[in-house]
C-alpha cells in the first residue's frame, strides 16, 4: 500500500448537497476498491487563477488515502468521466506530509470524517 | 522581491511544500506569476526544486496563475 493524495475541483453550480455527494462518491470509490481513506479535507469554494471549462470558481476538496498502485488508473478514469469534476490531481504524498497537516490544522481544512 | 541571503525554508526549518497552500507559494512568484529565481529569493537548490514542483501543481489546479496581467 502506498500513500496518495487526490485533489479535485467540483463544479460548484451543482449545489451544496450534490457537492457533498460527489466527495462522498469518490471516498466510497476508493474505499470499495481496496483503498483506505485516511483523511478528507477541503479548501472550500475558490476563485480560479484562470477559467476552467468557462467557470470562474469551483469547490476544492482533497482525499488522502492508502492504496495499491493498480487502483489509480480506475480512479483516474472515474474522475475523468465525471462531468461534475472540473479537474483532478493525484500525487504520491509522503506520510510525513499528512501528519504535518494533521498537526497544524488550517482553519479551512475540515476534520477527518 | 528583496534580495535575500538566506534560504527561507532552511531558516524556518520548513519542509512542507504543499501545493494547496497557495498563500505561502505566492511569496515565491512575481506579480506576473513567474517563479522567482534563486538568485533573487536566496532559496537553496534543494528547496527551490521542491518549491518549483509545488508551484507547478498549484498552477495546474488554478490556485496560482500561469501568467498574470500587470495593471498600470
């Protein structure tokens, strides 16, 4: 198992409830496919530095999780095919990174579920 | 940006290069959105590499601009 972090931007025009459902959907996808979600957080709705798909702002969320590498292509394709996800970024996160974030909890980061 | 003699990250003992923390990264880009060179920022080679990676990831997520207009 390796430690990864996926950050994604949800289209905020779909409404608050749908955004929550969207985040949950990705969490579940990881959980149901042999991954283990360590932490979920969000940066809230942010204005983009440049337009993405004609949108000027979006809802940023990130999930830190443990998974085996073969999970990633399927996770990627599900993110890519999801119309509500404007953009996503999956990176290998060092374990230290996550612990540090837990310690110095920034105000806009939500607690672990 | 003022010329600095010391690497900000070494001095603050800071190894957390988080691409989501655009506020911190903004200190190391110019008003045009360019990455500040080491000769100006004083960041050491090792930390500049990590900083570069973080800035580029932040740009991809539209947290930072690839290029910004300068208004006069």
